[in-house]
């Protein structure tokens, strides 16, 4: 399936589901989950279930072209 501009997609399976792996999370005194250290970010969920570590692919950066020089109009001497 073709990727829409700016969308993340796995290069191995074509999946579009991402996953962030966090190590060391815990529940604090107030009962809320405290986040630990991010060990892997933007990992393909489907490949991870199969045991494959595959990072998502972004669109390649576009080259910026220099603008074309503009022609200047000559003023008539009437």
C-alpha cells in the first residue's frame, strides 16, 4: 500500500501501527503511572510481535531548489 505524505510505515511488513517501549515504569504514591526510560521509539508493533526489531520509515527529506532568476522588464524611454 502506498504511503501518504508524512505517514510512518514499516519497511518490512508495511504496517502503520507504532509502539514505544518504556523500561522502569512504576505506580507512584498518588496512584498514577510514572514513566520510566524510553528504550525504543517508533517501533513496528506487528514486527515486534514476531520478534523482529523494525523502526518505522519516514519520508525522505526533500531537496530545496534555488529559485529561478526572474527576468527584469526593460523600461521604455518614451
